C-alpha cells in the first residue's frame, strides 16, 4: 500500500483565509496543507492535496486515489457533505479509509448543515476545532493505518 494520504477539499475551501474568517478562521488552505504535510512526513507519509469546487472532480480524485493505492483520505467535502450521494458512493465503492473533517461545528450551525450524507461511510468525523480539526483527522487516520 502506498504511503500517500490524500487531503481532499470541496467547494469554497479555496477561499479559506478570506471567506467568513469568524467561522472558518484566518488560515488559508495552503497553510493547512503545509502543516499536514509536515506532520505526515514525521510518520513517513506523503500528502497529496486536491481542492475542487466541482463534485465530479472530487469523485474522480477518490477514484484516482484508489487506483494509486493511496493509504487514506482526509476529506472536507464542504457543502457537498449535505448533498452528495455521489461522494458517498465513491467512498463506499473505492473502500478507501476516509476521515471526514470540518473547520466549524456543523452541529451548532443551520439545520441543513447538521446532516452529513458522508459520515456513515467514513472511519470517523472531526468537527469544530478550526485548523486543528484537520490535524486531529490526520492523526486519527495515521493511527488507523498504522494499527
């Protein structure tokens, strides 16, 4: 199995650092990915990051990860969390180890954000800790992979 972890980000996450910093924080997606790359390297994993605002490209990235025998995925699907059966099916169909993560506590926000179509097919979910959510998700994924 490859020692690569995919960090996959969905719609609008390219706007991190400028989009509603009171909700999502001031860090950019590049800031977060750089930190995850350093942390993963300490455990001998490489991080490959993909961000897209297009649902099909996220599905394609999961299919590609499976073909590449990627070890696992840290996934922030953004708004697709609440709407995408296609992402759910891609996770199930590929059999990839996926940890869902969100910067904000989606359970404390609007009611439509409180339902995830993705969670049930993921190893686990980390929400509400800002940038730290990604670190916790990565740590949990690496612990799972190394067990």
